[in-house]
């Protein structure tokens, strides 16, 4: 069993849905939890009451994560109360779904502000403390909409895809500092999906079916830089991969030649994954050096 003794966590958007499930699962393992929910203290207080009635430790918080100063104050208050912050789960989110042609840019910006910049604010506030203590676990909440796309969710998909990029970079930067950063891509029936799922599907997609994945990704034994899909008790890893790389010599380096060899480029029989952008660059240089027009 994973050891969470003396760990302290902040979970955003924890007044219900996925955040509540994550917070309850952590508290059950002895983690002290800040239950953040901008919807007001009432929702957060209800989750706190659930945790404390079961013998756990938690406090409510109504900080708006789009407000950097308020987020910094939340983190400071947590450290003053419990001495440290070990775990951050960036879960808070909103939806403003519409096709891109019909979407108001204010709605696009609002979704980016909560999902992306809210996660940036919280991560930025805890990062120096995690560096100082030589330990940290940060979990971003991405989505299949950001990985694969989904009609009517250009704002949401853009924000969730950006969080994958943020995860990738911070996993690299945090590795030597004892900070592991991962992303969870949940498919769950929550307040955000009301009216989008039928009753039978919603019954299988409860937030509790996803929480075990979140617990693992913020544990001592967590990997770093991974995207874990979760829903209905099903778990799967997603990765950025590349197909075969081909080199076009100077005399054949044209858009027409790319079109002519498109089938080769689109052959994903042999997948390749890179641990960094620099590794990809090095691979391209190796391919170019190995042979003219060779497929590697």
C-alpha cells in the first residue's frame, strides 16, 4: 500500500465531481487536504465534513485560481497551517461549449483562464516550496478533447492540449528536484457533463472510478511525464508518437515529393516516442546523416 503519511495536498475544484473523489481518496489514506472550490465555501465545506467525519483532516478554501495573488495566499496559508505542500491536483474547470464559428472570444478566454492559467498559477505557487523540500507531486487534468479533439470544444481542447505541453516540460524540469508531474485524462459523469450522457453510461462513469489513477499519479512511486486515461474503471496510457522519418535530398525537397511519399509518412506500423524536443531534433539529424531518402 502506498505511504501517504504526513503528506499535504491541495485539490482544486474539489467541491464535487472528480475533485471531491480525488480528495476523499487521498484523505482516506491519511493525506491532509485543502478542498478548493470557487463555487463557495458550502460545497467545499460539505466535502470537508465528509472527510472529517471519517477521521480525516481537511479544510475548505474558496480561492479563485484565476487570481494569482489569491492562489499564492492559499499556498502560504497551507504551509503556515501544515508546514508543507506535497501534492497539487489541478482539477478545477468550466465548460463554454459552442462551435468555433459561434463562440464568443470571452468564452474562449474564460476557459483558458481557468483550465490553463489556473493550473499555471497553482503550480507556480507550489513549485518553489516543492523544490526546497526536494519532493512534489503535481497532477494536471487534461482530456481526450485536447488529445484527439471534440466538436464544439475548441476552447476546452486548446486548454487541455496546452496542459499536456506544460506537463511534458515540467516533468523534465522537475525530475532532478524530486518533483514528478503527470496528466490525467478522465472520462467521467460530473456536473460538467450533465445532459451529455445517458443514464446507463453515466452510471458507469462515476468519478470514483477514476480516483485510483489520480492517487497513483501523486504517490511516492508515481512515474513522471505520463498521460493516464481513466473512466468506468478502465485505464490506458496515451503518448505522443511519430511515424517513420524520411529524408528528402536537396534535389527532391519539395511539397510535391512530400505528397508523393505521404503513404510512407503515414505508416504508423513502427512508432517512435521522444522524451524531449531535443531528442527529436537529434533523431532527425541522425536520419539525415544516415542515408539519402532512407526510412528509419
